[in-house]
C-alpha cells in the first residue's frame, strides 16, 4: 500500500494542476475582482443579449455564469436586426468590474449607442441591477474609486481621466478631461499597429498600476504596465509580458497572498480565450510569467472540472415551476422578439416562431446561441418541422460571418434537409436531401485543436445513425463579428410569417464522435 501510494502521488499531483488556457472558450476583455474568498469576472459579448455576463469562481479556474448586468442596450434598428441593420462586432465592449462600499459596479460602453453604461447592485448573483447611461462612449475605460471620488480612465494611445459623480451616474458637473499619459504605447517601441488600450487601473500599497495592451507591427499582443505615486501621475512604463500574444487584463490576488494576472489570447475561430499568469513583485513592479516573461502551461491552482455546465450546458427545454425560462448559458443573437419564442406553448420544447420575412440568416431575429468550446466540441439538436410554412428554414447553426447551417427548408410543399456554407462570406448550398418525416436530428462538430478550426455537419433520421452532409466548414474569426463561433438554434421565414419550429433539446459535448 505504501509503495503504491508513493508511486501514484506525484502523478496525481501533476494531473490536478490547472492548465492554460483556464477557459477554452470566447471570454474576452475580462475584468476580475475578489470579494473575500470569491472571485467574480465580467466579459464582453457585444451584440448578444442579455449582455455583460458575470461569472463566479472559488479558485480562479472553475467558473460559472451567475448573472448578466444588461438586458438590452436600447431598441435601435441595429440592436433589433430591423431594416437590414445589425450591430455585429459592436454592442457592449470591454467592461470594468468593481466592488466599492458594499456595492458591485460593472461598466461598459457601446459604439452602437454612443453611450457609457454603469450597472450597480448589492447582490451580484441575484440582482436587481440599477442601470444608468450617459454620453459619450468612453473607449476601453477602467472604472476607479479612489479617496471618495470616482473616475474613468479611457482612451487609446493617449490615456485620459474624467471624474464622475459620487454615485457614478454620470460625468461630474464641471469636470474636465485630463491627460494621464500622452502616449502609453511608448514602452513597446515606435512601430505600432495597435495603440495602448484596454485600460485597467489598480491601487496596490499606495501605488497606482495601469495595465494596457499594445501591438507592435510584425510582433504580438503585448502587456504594458505604467505606475505612479499619484493618480494623476507622472507615470513610468515598461513592457510586462510579450509571449504567445497573451495580453489585455489586470491583476488579482488570492486570500493567501499570491498574485496572478488575468489575460486572454486570440486563438482563431473559437475566439479569445482567458489565461492566468503568475505575478511576483520586484522593486515595486509586477513581474509577469513563470519564469519571468513566459506564460506557463500549468498553474499551481486546482484543475479545471470542464466548462460544462458552468459556461455552456445541455438543455432539454423542460422547466420546473420557478425555474428561469432560459439558463444563463443562452444568449440571443441581438435583442429578441419575446413574443416569438416559447417554452410553454409545447412543454419540453423550445418553439421559435416567425413574425416577419428575412433574406439572410445573419439578419434573422431570435437565433438562440451558446459558445463553442475547445479543443473540440459537438452540439446536437432534435427538431420537429411539421409546422414550417413555405419558405421557412430552421435548424442548427455555427454563427460567425463565415457561418455554417444544417436545417430543414420548406419549399413548394416539399421539405428538404439542407447544408449551407458561408465560408466565402456568401451563403452557398452544398447539399440538399428530400425529407419525408417531421422529426429530424442535427449535429455540428468543431475541431479547434492547434487552430485547425474545422467544423463538420451531420444529420440523422432516427437520432442514432449519423451521416455527414455538405462539406467541412473552414471556420475563421472575422473582425466584423469580433466573436468566437457560437452554436445557434434558428428559424426564419423567407415568404410568409406565422410558421414555427419545435426544438426538443440541445446537447453539448466536449468530444467528437465519428459518423456511423
């Protein structure tokens, strides 16, 4: 017994370490706080609603969604996919999460509306959230409480400071913008593609530390840190990390006194994925990496238990009394039309109804989405298409500008299984098969291993025997959407409104299965 334990223990210890990335999914622009022994994190989901997701962890590695700060940003055509308009890649951007005197604050900004938004609550997990908004839209700002006053630090390249009212409800009357750093990119050299942005400001042991990202031309995303003895400066800066393109974030400490930097990495079609980097302190500077300047593969933290069900989850669409209509893992593509979806019209099913005609999938309302996850994942659904109207198209999507769809189209009294690829950024029908039954099953599989970024679509007539359809989709992270691929359940009309599709379930798995 002693011998076995001596042999197994080192292996067990090795297996139980956390790995980078800590979340292999699109969770960009993270902002993080610790309250007692609990960590909270906000992130960006841009055009999705609800927006500004809040996640919770006890160990910095295993996170689960607990709330959204925002239901919607507004009701403009761009936010509601009306009149051919959309807000792909815009909506709410990098948020700033803070805890001050018993109240949680999370702020964001939106190009779409030209506004800055600040949400506050006493209970970050259950709400309710109070929302205020004001103009202008302060780019990549950091909300900061200091000595009884409230500020935003914002900008790109030239970083500026503006004071807010004591309740953070707007710009303080008479406040003027003040330049903190004329060119925060300077430590990274003169040849820049992306000026310093993504500000996150911290006060530690009386000193001010300002984190930014910059991107030298021909180089990689780089962390730059400035420090000062006073909020208003002067600031001195240096490059803090330049490895693997892991950048943009800030500092977090543990109850036992350890420090980490939370950052993210562009990782192709799955999106921008969070990393943790150990931090030590030398001469009052945070030194990122282990060894210094390097992003470690493993971390002295508990191992991940996986992203299911905390970040993504299966859903049978059955609800007990008192349960929310939609779990937090779901987000709508743009603001939904709530009268056109239901979980009660047919209990145990998600019903997506059509209320208008659309010309393309990307402009159709009420596509219900979840993140894809890496390194591999598969999403499966069962669909009852008996109530589609002529011209309707319903099914399972992988959503990005270069999307892929597998679904059922009703045309001239005939239903067909159809696979569409927008790999060229224009939809192309790759395969069409006749369908003579009302229930059909679809699966989409994603392989993000080493940025392979290939998706394959399948259909089944019995939920057991699967056949590939169409062709592989080479997925690509495009800036117009600025988001990793998402699974989507969709139904839209091209000829007449009033039809509907019933989805029996959505199931997500981390492993791929070969077609039988």
